[in-house]
C-alpha cells in the first residue's frame, strides 16, 4: 500500500502521483533498501488503473514512461510531480503495474487515494520487484576465498545523493544457506564446495568479484524473475573481468 497525504491546492481537486522502486533485501537493515532508478529496476513503463470506489464502473487506465513518476529523492524535495489526475472528491483505488518494454508485468502496487474538494492528494506507489534466489555451485579446491556481490553500475541503477559515493557492495551481510559470505569478507575454502543458495537478491545487474588464493576474478551476474544458477570452479574460474 502506497502512502498518501493531502495538500492544500486552491481550486484544484485530484491526485498527484509518483512511484518508488525500492529494493526488498533488508539483510543489512531497512535503511540499506536503496531506491532504484527505472533502469536499475528494469522497468520502462508503468500502467495505473484508477477506480472510483463508490462507482466501480467509473474507471480509467493511464500509461506512463517509468521515469515520469519515478522521481529522485532530491527532485521530490523541490519539484512538483509531473502526474496530476483531475478527479472529483471521493475515494479511489489505484492499481499499478510496471513492465519492461512489451513484456508481462514485473511488479504490481496498490493504494487508496482520498480526494477532498479543493485539495490535492499525493500518492506514492511502491513498485518493489520480488527478490530471487542466487544459486552457486562451487567446485575445485582452494585455501582462502573472498566473494563480493557488487552493483554493476551503481551510478546508473541507484538514486544517489550528490555527496554520496556509490556503494562498494550490494549487501555487506549477504550470505548463503551454508555460510558462504558475499560481503567481501575473507574466509577459508574448507567445506564450501557444493551447492549454495543466496536468498532474496533484488533483480538487477551485478558483478560477482572473487579473490581466490590471491587471484582476482569477476563475473557478470544478472538477476531476473527466476532463480539464477552460477557455477564456479575455484581452481579455474571462468572470468570476464
């Protein structure tokens, strides 16, 4: 459910509409759930259906480019939303879906907007894509291992404040079900061979950086909307960077 608030608006009556593509993984705490750009969330378009709760036959569907409603936190502080829906007073149900190009919807959101006479209700829809498992199959022998899952292009994929450095890691406390850590920590290779499942990774583009007994290796990893399996031979890893 997206939050809503009512703003004084002189003679205008209706809804101001925005949406937020926030990450779901909270292993580093809720504050680590960063806000994604449309590119980072993998969304190109958002469709919003508005239904009059008192007269459900009164409904309309609006289609927008994702960027139209996905304002940066900095822009929200100083700019009015681009989307304004001129509506009569009443209660409205909003159902949104986000998609990439012409594909099936990747994410859905819902909110209730209470529209008062001569006031603007601000509604922000939370477009949170479902996180997916990252499966790793480790083979081969080594002594020491460092694994770090990083954003492939944090400057393009995240809304960052001007003073903020791009995050070095996706999550510092990310680990598999068998104790493989993916936050850049050094660990012994003993007992790590075999299958690992890393739960709840947000869809997006990443680099899987490895240091294996002092040797560096990097793999491109893209999480979509189903589990991803990555095979890693620790003696001879196939790297692209």
